[in-house]
C-alpha cells in the first residue's frame, strides 16, 4: 500500500513524504519513527493513496497544493 504524510521542520520547511507500508498500522509506526528517530517534530495528515496521481495529492494535501513560492522558487502551474 502507498501512503503520504506531511511534515514541518524546525527551520520552516514543509514537505510531503511518499512511502510504502504493508498496512495502516505499519504506516503509523513509520510516522512514529519519523518523530522518535529522525527528529521530525510535526508529522501529520497521514493518508493512504488509492490512485497515486498528482490530482489525488492535491486533493489530500491542500495546504501544500496552495504553496506558490517557497524560498524564492515558484511552483509550476
């Protein structure tokens, strides 16, 4: 199964991580490890990806979809 999760870093960066896990429980464990072992302090909005399309990502992660410029780099339309 494919999953995606949003994160914020202490430096102000935002991102989206796409990953595979055998089920929702395994995906939740991975998210917990992101916080515990890899130092991410704000990991949220875990979603299973059914389609795997860009449109699905825009729908599931509207906060990221609305970013038009980050650190001087404009998003392509």
